[in-house]
C-alpha cells in the first residue's frame, strides 16, 4: 500500500482501519521523519513506537479525520519533546561530565594558584589587600574603600598598580 492509499480525509472506510493497518502503511515513513528530527535512529524508533502506542490507547480511530496528518503531527510533537529533554539534561549535567579534564589539571590549577598567591605576597600591603578584596572577595571599589577606610580613588589606583605589578611578577617567573 502507498502512503496516501490507506486513509485520507473524507474516506468512508475510516471505521474499518486498524492501528495495525496504519502501522504497516506509515511506520517506515514516520521513522525516517523522526530520524531527521531527532538525529538518532534508536530515539526515532522510540518516538514512532510511542506515537502508535498512544494511537492504540484511543477509544476509536473513527474520530480521526486524517490519520496520516495525525500521525505526522504526533511524531513531530514527540520529537520536540525528546529534543527538549536532551537540552534540559545537557544544561543540568554536572560540569565535570560536560568536559573531560586531564588527570593533571587539578595539580596544574593548584600550582598556578600557589604561584599567584606567592606573587601576591610580594606586593605592598595596600595593593595586596585591595586585590584580595576585589578579586577574591568580589567587593566593589566603594565597599573596599569603606572596609579599608580610604578614598575610592585610592582603591582604584591601588588596584591598577597592584594588577600591573602582579602581572609583571607573574610574567617574569617560569611556569
């Protein structure tokens, strides 16, 4: 049977059609459609199977005006659900699962952190305080000024000088 030869709008024989008939006629085309939408043959097969299970649960196929259109719409909607679940799963996957990290990465990060802290220790006290409060405690310039009882302009100049000195120190040192 061809895709359009089973049941169409206005077909009087719609009451005689079974889910098995629709499955036999439309399954392959619906599966191809689902593969194109979800990009995975296994997921596409699940989508089409779920659509036919849902169709089987209906009380009557006679109420379907156009079974082919119904099936295509159901496959598209079910495919959208699959894609939405994938997107949500990716978004909430722990960061450790999103990117593969090398075995030495934690050691390298620890070494880099120790290097930065050592360079911070070599800065004058005011510059060190301002940099720590700004970048480790995430305080604003005005908050730092209030904490250290200095003018916001003094905080800004200490930040600028401290970053310049820190960068110079780190650039000189071997990694």
